[in-house]
């Protein structure tokens, strides 16, 4: 993940689908100088980790597009 995107996600009130080692995580803070992020798994908020930002993967970009396409199709079918 790009460090600027990680900072956007950390500052956003919207929960994004971010994964670290296959587990969904929450980004608490991004450290520009070290290019790391403080995260925790959603299933275990007590387990905070400091990880390289590059090791984070955002999943929601593709999901968002699929949801929009389904919504458009549902609107067209309903008319």
C-alpha cells in the first residue's frame, strides 16, 4: 500500500477493507519517517503491531466497483 493512501485510511471515518497477512486490520496511525503503520486485527484489538506500510493490502477498491455495478443493474431491472 502507498503511504499516502494509508494516511487517508487512518484519517477517514469510513472503515476500509485493509488486510495484513490475510487478516482484516484497522490502521491506527501512520509513521511517515519510518514508513510504518500501527495496526490491530479486527478480531483482536488488543494485539497492536507496527508493520511496514507496504505490507498492507486494500481490498475495497475492487469490492466498491462490484457493488456499484450490482446497484446499477438492480435499478435498471426494477424499471
